[in-house]
C-alpha cells in the first residue's frame, strides 16, 4: 500500500497586506479542506514581527477543537507549520491574556465551527480593539451571513477596552449540516432601495457623567438623517470594564427580493480615543456607513471578512472598495480551494 503524502501549501506571510489575517484565514480553510500549510515571514512588516498573543491563541484554540498538530507555535514565531486533523468541536474557555481582539480570534475558527461540529467558547480578551472589528460589528454584521448556514448565539458578557481588555464573550454554534455541493451562494450585487439603520453606542461606566455614549449617538444620528433622511435606532450602553473606553457600531439592513440572503447587511464602527471628541467618534462611524450605502454593496471591512465564506459558498460580493486586506484574503483563499476567486472592479466573484 502506498503512503499518500499531501503537499504542504507554502504561504509568504509578507505578501500584500502581510498581517495576521493570512494566518487566521489559512487556519480555518486548512481544517475545512484538510490541507496542511506552512506560513513564513509572519507579520514581518509589523513593528513587532511574528505571532502575538491573539494569533497564538487562535492556533491553540484550533488545536483544542480538533486533532490537528502544529510546529513552532510560540510568541514571536515567524514561521509555523500546521497539519489539520478532524474537527471535534466541543466547549472550552480561552483567555487571550491581553486586550487581543476576540473578534479576530473568532475569524480563525468560524468556518469549521459553522460547517462542521457544535462549538461553544467562552473567550476573555478585547471586545473593542484598534485595527479590528468591535464585537458588536462581528455579532450584527459578519454573523448575519454565517447564520444562513448555522445557528449561532453570541453574548457579550463584559466589555473589554484597550489596554487591559478582560472582556468576556460567549459564542455557541450549531451547524445545519449543509453539504458543500448544495450550499446556497452569497450574491450581493444589488443596491436596495431603502435601509433600516441600527446601532449601539457604548462606554465604560466612568464616562457616564460625560454622557459619552449619548454624544456619540446624537452625532451619528444627526449626520445620517441629514445625508439619507433615515432616522437610525441607536441604543446607549454603559458597562463595568477594566479600562476606560468607548465605541459606536452601526449596521444597516437593506431588503432585496429573490435572494437567499433576504437582506444586505453592512456596517461601520469607530473607537473612542484620546484627543478625539465623542461627537467626532460618532460622526466618523456615520460617515463610513453613509458612504457604503450611497456607493452600493457592502462596506470594505465586511468584504474582506466574507472572502473565505464566498470561496466556499460561491457567488459574488460587491463592495465600496477593494482593500489590501481583501486582496490578501483572496490570495490565501485561492491557495486552498479548487474554485478560484477573482476581482472585477469592486466585485469579488467565484469562478464556476
């Protein structure tokens, strides 16, 4: 009997955007396709190259949830090799140990958690972190599309602002056992005639007296109404947290007919930061979602996060802008899947 040796996919981690997204995308697709990979030059172009805590815990989470193996998994590692095994799912607690983004960690495990086995995680880390989606965005925008293939429940039990983090998120998935050959396509190429806009403006309890959440909300509402004549439904929430912080997340539903998705959902978010007024935070989030609605398609941040799912399901996604993140995710996704993604103008398409 001949031993079948599967070729390892080699990925240059410095290619295009060159960030940790390449690793997260590769982990999920490796489990789905059962193809091993090696990624080198991990985050070479970043100030602190190699694996950071959130990347390290993404790998460790996948290892807990499956019979996979990995080499050179340590803080600062610039090259790892990953051998996928059976995805078992299960229930675990993951403590990132820093304000590392919970949403980014979830990107690595969502594909197998959605399509393969029940998964339940309690994750401690950052819910509002720079250069990553807020958990409100992940919950209300990204997961809208995943929920077409799986029952998903997400609870934000505690906010985790930078720098201490210590936020708590619970997520449970129950796949619908869809066969990949019968999977419904994602088709986002129409512009809805109207939208409903919702949102949540959050802040830590120590900012109640300054009415930070309310000021973010009012600023966003005023800009959106002036531009679109739509009155958003934005709620305010103050929470106990380890660090001072605030955020505002907006999402819009636009109905489309004769489509598996029923709605196009797009969004925006913005974090409070030193030297930036609460009014400016709300305005910046509002400007981003208004731009996406007026341009048509989904916002640029959602597009790159949906690329691996599009690679599996097929279809097309029109977006406001093709970013380096999106191009990078298309590149990595195409390494694992037989059917290729291509970019035409501002639309990502899977070739059939």
